[in-house]
C-alpha cells in the first residue's frame, strides 16, 4: 500500500519548528508494510493544501496529514478539508465531551474557541483524540482515504498507536512485506566503505536494497527487502545479512537499529561498569546522549562540564603547570581530566574531551577542529588527538562519537582503528 504524508504549518516551512512527525510516521507505517512514496510540507494556505492533496491523489490512495487543527484563526485544515470534500461542518457531542473532559482534568474552563473545535466535517468518520482537544478525521471518497491528525507530536503519536495503525491494518490488506536490518560500521569513510562493498552490491537481487547512513565518525548500513511473501522477505534479508557479515567482518560494531549510546550502555551493563564524563569542548553533549536512553541510570553516574581552566584545576585536579605549559587542548590535560572524573564521580570509567570546536580559537599549532579525547579506568588511560573540521556542530558530534567508540574499545567492544 503506497502512502503519502502531508504536514501542514508555516512554522515548518520557515524552520521555526522541525517536522519530526513525518519521520516518526514513516517508520511506523513502514514497519506494518506500508510504502511511503512521498512527503510534502505545506504552509497554512487553503489553496496550497488543496493542491497538495490533489497532487498526492495522483500518486497514492492513502494520505496521512498532520497540523492546522488548533482553535486559532491560522488553523485552517478543517475548513480546507470541507472545501476539498465538498461538505459542511456539524457539531459533535462526542468531541465536545472529550474536550470538556480534558479541560476539567486540567482544572480549566472551555472558551468559545475550544468549543468550536467540536465542529467537524459531516462527511468524515471522527476518531476521538484522548491526548488532546483536536479531533482526528477519516475521509473516504473517490478511491482516496485521507486521515487528518493534530500536529502536536504527542497527540499524533497517541492517535497513530492507539487508533490509526489498528484501523489501517484491518482496513487494508498487506500486499508487501518490508524488512530492514541495520549495521553500525566503523573503520571506513563512506567512499572507502562503498569500494569495499562493490562486489556485495553488484550481487544484490532487485528486491533487496542497501542504504548508507553516515554519521560523524561512524556509518549505519541498512539492508531492506520488499517482497510479496513474508517467507520470501525473511530468506532474502537473512541471505544478504550473511554475505554482508562476510564482507565486513569485525568492522561491524553492532547489528541492530539502536543508537550508539544504547549500544555503549549495553556493553557497560554487561561489564558492570559505571561511566562519567569530564567535558570541555563538548559541553555535556556526551552526557546528554548517554542519558537520552531510558535506563541509563544503570551505568551513568554524572558529568563535570569543565569549560574553564579554573574548573579543570579546582574540580578535576588538573595541574596548573601543565595547563600553562601544554595548554588546555593537550594530552596531559585531557588525561588528567579523565582521571579526575574517576576520582570525583566515583565511577569505573570516564570519558574526557578538550578541544577547539570553532569557529574561533584556533592557532597554527592547534587549528579549529583539534580535539583531545581520553578514556580512563582504574588501570589505564588512553588518549587520542583528533583533527576534525571547521564546523562547530560537526566537531562536537564527532568528538562525542569518537569518545564513545574509544570507551567501547576500553571495555572490550572493539579494537578497530577508527578512520577519521
């Protein structure tokens, strides 16, 4: 079943808000066998929304929309859908009761604008939104199924999980089995990895595709199969997975779709180690990535963001003499930061960073992108000088990933020579 996703809002077009809805919906729909063929972002304009629906209708028979269902004047999706489907509005007692319940639960009173949210198109099936006040509407006309949901991510996710996905799987027969397998690969640049996999890609059957999803310092490969039968899909992806493993061997860090911090967390859990961080140029980014994973309290203890030299000295115990002689961006300092974190945080291992993220602060000896990273445990400390690039955000991200990969090496997860 081919699907198009339309997200609505001026704020999405101008970059004020990032469209996370379509990415999340795409993953969920793909998992249940629906093929996303197009995504469209459109502003709060009646003609533009209608044009987007008409264009989608020429491509697919199922459209999912989010956005523009609020109580204010710029929320125009509901009346636009009435115009497209040539219908009027009716008052829904069920929607009104749901809005009243939500307002009562939060200790608020309904006003005229929220009362108007109970007005729904008279040609749709209304789906109650128990996570918010804007209802979800389901239209079917002339071979097109269109589902309109609120743009608030938490409300959209509740509706998709509890209402839309169950209805879609019941309403539409699954005619395509889609399977994905992901692999985290280290030791290559993207071009070098493509060269390494030339023979592998040449033998791929037409129903299997390989995608390169590079991140800073690490690459995620995704194998995908699109088959008519489930057994056929499983056989195809299992066969290609074995061939990929043969081609890459120990360069495969992990074989799943989790992010790198989750993989590191599992290794720490297996080892029984607690980790902490001492961060200068990364400003707590390693800590943020580690703690973004539920259950990270099993292995993460805390962080010291030692941005100034005084914090490096007074909290982490870095030598003032070494700071003066070698500078904050040096092997001597970053190793002392890692050892200091072990002592201050009482952890089993630590990651430390000190560098010049940019765009200012570089010198001929230490240009922008120079980052020293150290990992330490009670028995050893390992450090590396990394020469990244000139873009601040990329430098920070690459330092984060490199630090986590170095920690993986220390706890026995990998011994690959990481290519930067």
